C-alpha cells in the first residue's frame, strides 16, 4: 500500500509492504538446506513531480527504507528437520521513479548500499486528483 500527498511539483509518499518468498535450496545433498525470507518494509520518499500531460505524471526522488527481514533456514539432519530463524533490520537509502496515469501506477525503487536491491511494482490508483 502506498499513500502520499502532493503540492504543485513536490510530493511526499510512504509505502508499507509485506513480501515473502517460498523455501529455496541454498545447498544440496547430503545435507539439504532451505531458505525462506519474509520482509516487512516501510519506505519514506520525497519526490519532484512533472505533469507529462493531463492524465500522466512522472515523479523521481529519494528517501529512506526501513526493512525487517525474517530469514528461516531449515536443514535436514538425517531424518530430522531443524529450523533457525534470523531477524535482520536494515535502514537503507533509496531512489524511486514513479509513472502515474489516471488509473494505474508503475514504481521502481532501488535500495542503495553495499548490496543494492531493486523492486518493481504495478498498481491501481484510487483517489488521485
């Protein structure tokens, strides 16, 4: 979910999200190890906006992302499965680019740092003026 407010060419927005991947192998036999990550995110962003035409707006800016990754690592040890959970908090700078039309929005977010990550989102807009 994303909310925001704009005044002329300046926009502030915040984004809240939950992401999860399925268990994926990180090592194979004889000791099978699987990894799953659940991410809770809160992004705060300040953008400059350009009205392309009557129905489309382009916004670009930067901000900060607060990320909480809960990583479950499951290993097969003989016939038993063992799971270890690691809770990782990150605060990372971000760059964002958003294209909005009357009904749809496309957003690209890049989290900067020693291990950069990119996210892409496509959504429907409600309440846009």
